[in-house]
C-alpha cells in the first residue's frame, strides 16, 4: 500500500510540472569585438556573436558598419572581408587616441584606446649556464637558461608583457591550405563541416612547428579524424612551400618564467610574463632550454634567441590577465567565475593598443 501511495504521489507531481512554464533565458546575442592594434599592422577588427556554452564554432558577423575615429581626424571606414574580419589600408599611429564605432543595425558600440609609448629595454644578456627552474605555476621542473635585462618606464605607469622566441636560421617549410586541398579531401568523402572549418585556413601560412596544433588538434579533433588520416590524407593534400628564415611563421615561442617580484606568469600560462612598472627595474627571467637540448648534436645551423617586449595599454593588460585566468580555470569545477575584461560600451570584447619591440640578444 505504501508503494502505491508513492507511485500516485510521483504521478501527481509529474503532471503538475507539465503545467508549469519554466522561464528559459534566451541565448545572448551580444556582439563580440576583437581589435588589438599597433603601428606594425593595418587596422583589423573581428566581429562575432557570443557563443552558447555548447557551441564549438565561431558565429562571425559581417553586416555591421565599422569605423575608427582618430582625434582631430577623419573617420577611417573598414571594409568587410570574410570570417568576421573588417580591414582598412591605413595603420594606427602612436600617441593618437582612437575611438571605435560599430553600428549593429542601429545598436551602437564604442570604445577608446591608443598606442602607448614603449618602455626602454637594455642590457639584455644571458646571465649564466643552463639550470633547472621549478615552476610553482604547474609544479614542474624545466631546463632553462637565466636571462637578465633592464626595463625603464616611459610613462608614469607602464604595463609590460615579455616573451621569448627562438629562430632556426635554416630555411623552413610551411604549409598552405588551398582550394585544391578542399577538393582533394572532398573526393575522399571527408565531412563537409570539417572541410568548411579547414577552408578558413586557405591562404594562411602555417609553420611546420604549428601545423599539427592548428590543424590536427584543433579542427580535426572536433570531427574525430584520426592521426593516420592526418598523415595519409590531410597533410599530403596541403601545399608545402619554402619560406625565408625571417618569415614571421618561423619564430617559435618559448617557455618563460620569472623570479622578479614585479613580473609574474598568469596562473599556469608559461608563454608570457606580465608586469606593471613605474620606476626602472631589473627583470630576472628564465627561458626554456628545450630547443638547444634537442639539437641532437647538430652544428650546421644557428639558433637565435629573441625577446619580445610589448608595452600595453591598461585595457590590454587587464584583458590579457583575465583571459589567461579564464582559459586556465575553465576545466576546474571548484574555481570561481573568471570574467574576461571588456572595454566595449554596449557589447563585449577588447579595443586596445600596444607597442611591440623584438630584440635579438643571443645565438647558440
């Protein structure tokens, strides 16, 4: 009898639920703006819509009107290309304050920023033999080379990001996805969704260092396309081209750590150190020794080491820190919510200037 009462109760409770209209929140359709600008490259703004938590594809947006307004200057109109990219032929200029204006069918998004003055970097030098550095960020030992440098601010307060790159001075082979690549794989009956995502890379040079990470572990992983298919079908279908040793794609980013109290790795990120500086400081850094260790005794080429010193606007600095923290904690169910910083009025995203220096300081 007791079991019968329970069954009747469940039936009544279930029927009551059917009559309740639960309020489901509509998906966020906010426009996402991405524009990090410097004097090195032409204006480029990428627009997309906010994705839902289970959406693995980018929702690019191509029907907005986009303009950049320099102080005391005429509006720079950006033209839509594809995949959410809007471009202009002109480049930003240091010291000028720019306003971004995006018209999304009557909804106006705005943001302001400028390119800051570059910090002065000097006395960059290897400061000893390779050793072991224990990273508190991920509790791992790394083979490293100590490097020291002096950093002097040029404003009351500068926001700095430092990275290391290595460069193999041999000629490098790069890969380029072409229309023929897509047709070859279509003939082998690869999924159309995969081919569509792969076509986004058409014309883009991908270094041999990055081909697997950008294609196999990115696009291919999403569609359960296995390593043997990559080796036998996909890679042979991608055009192989030789590029000069100074092509941007031939620079390989290295792991970097710091013992300076004004610089830090953000969470588990080991490719950047970030800091705020208002007086001259020495930076004590450690760069990965991985490339040198894996030469396997070869002496027929030189490995160059480069320091990238980026002076960021305050908005860029806040965006970088919050973005890395969110990515690093996305799989941690116990972490608090990490919202990415935005300076876009009436939308989300980032519009921020930066100043970039590349300094060659050592050869192996």
